[in-house]
């Protein structure tokens, strides 16, 4: 991790708040793959592209987070992909659930057939 020069950093790594988002992305992607495997889906990859907005005043918590899932595999069932994302968001991904206490979290997805 790093920070801006005006706070003693060198801009050579992600900021702590960016790390929180990365943690959420990794957590939910792991869940989605695991759930799809339990559904016997031939999933090969899951990438989550996250965008976020933060409060204007201190504490500058996340107020909006959007996750765009790119799920790759062979003959994936879109209803199962959607359900896996929902289960991760509502039940399994501790990072998403925690960040959801201050942020409105939305998701969408696309399926890439490989």
C-alpha cells in the first residue's frame, strides 16, 4: 500500500480504501466460482470490475459500489450465475456485507462462453 506524496507516500501502490475494494472483489469472485462449481457448472474464470463513490466529508466511506462480473466458462446457465452472485452478496461475502452497511451495492454480469 502507499499514499500520496503530500501524506508521505510515493504513489507506488494502492491506497488503503482501494485495498478494501480489492478485498471485496476477491471475496465475491471466489464465492461465485465456488457456488457455480457446486452447481456443476463448467466455470473457468470470474473477474469483478468494481467502481465506487465515496462520501464528500470525513469519514469518506464508500456510498456506492458497483460490481460488473465477467464470468467465463462453457455452457453456463445464466440463472445459476445470477443466483451465485446473489448468494455471495447476501450471504457469503463478508466484505460485501460489511461494506453494504454504508454503501449501496449493485451488480450486473456478463457470461463469456469459452
